[in-house]
C-alpha cells in the first residue's frame, strides 16, 4: 500500500472520527443510551488511529521540509543537518506504515470486553480434574499480573482434587482480546499422582472463553426466563444447604440453562446468572462469526472450534507446545505458574500477520 493510499484511508477514518465527535454531543443521541454507548465506544476506538494519523502527517511534513532544504539551501552545515534528519525520518517511516496498516485492519469488536471462562475436565479421569485445577491456578496467577478481577460463578470439584468444571468471569481492560487464544483442548502428559508404576499418562481439559455480553448487546424478555431457587451445595460454610441462595435460570425459547451458587446472596447469584445467560445467548450469534474467521486464521481455531487440540504441557520434557503456530517453549514450570504472556504475544503476532494478509492492505 503506497503512502498516498495510507493517507487516503486515514483521512477517511478522520472524517468518521469528526462525525462521531459531533454526534455524541447531540441531545437526541445522548437521550438514546444504547446508541450513545455504541458511538462513545467507536470514538474511543478511533482515537489511536487519529493519533497515528497525526504522527504520520507530521513525519511526512518533516520529510518534505528536509527535502526542500536540501534542494534550496546553500549552507553546507544546514544541508548536513537536513540530510541527517531525512535519513532518520526515512528509517522510521516503514515501521510506522506497518503499524498503521495493522491498526487500519478492523479488530474484533469483542476484544475489549470482559470474559466468561469455562474449564472442564476431559479425558483422563481424576488426573483430568487435577489438570483443570492447574489451569485455573495458571489463569488466576496470570490475571493477577494484569490486575484483572476474577468472580467464580460455579464449581464442581473433582473427587481427587481440582475441578470437573469451573466457570468464572474475568473483569478488566481488554480481557477477551487476550484470553480468547486459550479456547480449545489443553493436553497434559505427566505421571499422575495416582500412578504407582511411574507411567506417563495423557489427560485433557477443555477451556472455553466467551466475550461477556452486556444488557445493551442482547435483550432478554423476562417472560422467557424461568427462575428456580435452591440450596447451595459444596464449599461455603454454614449457609450451605440451609439458605435458598442458589439460582438456576432457564431461557425457555433456546433451552439454555445457567446456575450460580457461589455467593451467599440470592441477589448476587441472580446478577451473575443473568450475565452468564446473556453471554451464552449472545455467543450463539457470535459463534457464526468465529466459525467464519476460524476457516481463515489458524490462530483462531481455538475459538472457532473449541474441540481443537491447541496446546500440550509435557512434564517429563519440561516443555509447552502450542500446536496452532508450532511453537515449543521449554519453560513449563513458569507457564503453569501463570507466565503465559509470551505464548499469547506469539499468537497475536501470528494472527496480526494473517489479518494483514487477508485485508489486502
């Protein structure tokens, strides 16, 4: 993409930015909360593009000024300064143009959202549940490094530790855009705690990461929901099995059922259950989008096809392999301790390269 085309595309974005800036000041927009929130988000999303536009125009202007000096200036010292500046500017332009190409490719609109994460033990019996617990600990530690908050919705514990299933919300900035790469089947190869002969077993757990839907994303009619209240079970102290605080919501048209019993308060459990119900309904539509991009981007196989094996944690060799990009790292202990940023960075780089390729910019 030539520089004139970059400017042309950036000026198109600038025109839309100015239009949105004017729209969000109008009274009829402000009074329409759903539209106002949507436009405010668009304004915020366009700000980095406008900053890049201003920086790029500034560099091109300085390039022109340096060339003018070289063409007209007789003073040798001034010419040397202009030449040095021009060389520096020309060196920085290619990197900036690649950055602009990338930000001009539309991002997944869900990336900025919070996420609902589900971890379920797969094949491998008790060892699979223990591994599901290890993955939950890994994500918990990773979220701590990001200053993200975790709220557990429901837990089914394994008989020998870990979880048969755990569902939790992750709240923070840009959560889904980072954690979405974790969707898929995670496989572990190690000697289980229950193995007496020292043989390496293979077990698996499935991770699903969903963008959390807000009340503005989907409208659920109250008459379409059946609410059941029951006693909590599992960890929770004296209130367990004595207080009707657990909530089960059934969306009658779709048949989707969600439960929440992590809180002692029925109101808090209801709020969490409604968030999860909205998210699951929203994701019925969102899945169509994921299926489409999964057929084009290998890094997104995880979210397009949640039955795909994405990563192997091999304890005897101390390695972690991400099968989507054929990446192997020999830092298993560190990874299981929550240091998964390097894996995510590599996946994002691979996806960005594919996004640019598909965009034809």
